[in-house]
């Protein structure tokens, strides 16, 4: 690993750590106090993504999500050889975030673990859909020069918040294997976690490929 890749990986670790501590922390604080409500929790996830993209996007691209990294690699916008480093950084950041919450807040709300409210099939389908929508936005503002007028951090952050607002009560609106893995590992909760490791990967790939198709069609 060269120095550039090392610092990019660390930036991914820091960003994913912030996502888990703020987002899952909001779930836990709301469980304790009821002060945030569902809207407050959804906005917290969106806002932390917004600020961390603004803070680290110029360093690593601010993926903070293994599904996003894999989708960028699939569409040749990211080197395949660097995927494993980003995924490890994201996973470590998520675990450290969950450990921090365990120490500071305690064993509350299962550390914000994502769990289906309905059936596993329903949650799986919704996670695919939500992540496809998120990735469609991410790849458009990150790779298409015609979208430079739209601040990437704002567009992506608000997409996360919007998805969490309507999808969160059903599937948890994870859209991110690392975000789900960290709390699940530290809390020891493995029920239905396969949904949150597979559906976002499928959804991100579909969203990225759909934008590539639309982009080529428009260019033609």
C-alpha cells in the first residue's frame, strides 16, 4: 500500500466512524430521551454524510460504504485493486464507531442495529431500491461533469435523509453494509443481517448501471 492509498483508506475509516457514531448514536439517544424522533434520526444520518463528504471528499472520494465502492469499481470509476483497502477501512471505522457508542452510551437500542420491521423479503427489496436510488445520485454528481452545479455533499446527504425518512420504519434504511456490520458485531445481533450486506451491494450496482445507461442514452 502506497502512502496515498493509506491516507485515502484512513479518510474512509474516519468518515464511516462518523457515520456510525452520529447516525446510530442518534438512534440510541432517541431511545433514551425521545428527543429526536424518526425525523431527527433520519436527518442526523443525512447531515453527517453531508458534512463528512464536504470534509473528506477531496481526499478519498468519501464513499463510506462498501456497496458504493464496489459499484464505482463495477462501472470503472474506481481501481479494482483498491477496493479491499477501502472496504477494510470502512469496516474498521464502523466497528470503532459502535465500540465508542457502547462505551459512551451503553447497551441501548442494540447500538442502532438495522433490523426489518416486516418480513425479510420486504426489507431486502426495500434496501435494494433505496440503495439503487442513492447510488444513482452519487454516481451522477461524482462522475458527470454536467452535474458540477449541484453540490455533491448536499445532494447525497439529502438523498440519505429522504430514504431514511420513508424507508427507515420498514427496513432500517441501512443502504450500507459497513453501517450495519459495525453495530451488529459489537452488539452481537446477527438476525437477518444478510439483508444489509447483500441488498445494498445489489442495489448500488443497479443504480450505477442505470445511470450509466441513462448517461449514454442522453449523450447519444
